[in-house]
């Protein structure tokens, strides 16, 4: 098997929507989306590390391995 595929793993994916030459609108460019981490796990490993209950409610998952921080791309960034 080719192990180079695993070297470039990222939960952020991108695609470029098709733009026809007859389309009156300007091209959109690349669009980005995130894939959930759990689709890359075959089975849940035993004894996974867990967040404390209050923190798990804030993060949206009980297991630390399944937590993925989401930054809102539409929120203005502070300089």
C-alpha cells in the first residue's frame, strides 16, 4: 500500500465548483468544508480518553479523540 496518502491527511477538504463559459456570474473559486473525525475511525477503540462531563457538554463530545475545533469562517477576526 502507498503510505503517502496518510501523510497529507486533513479534515478540511476543498473543491472547485464547475463554471460554464456561458454563466453570467463570476466564478466562485474554491469552496471548503470539514469532514468529521469519526468517519476515519473503523471502530471505537477501548478505553478512549474522555472529557469531564461539564467540559464534554461544552465541546459537544465525550471523547477527546473525536473533538475537532471549528472556527467560524464568517466571523471577523480580531487583529
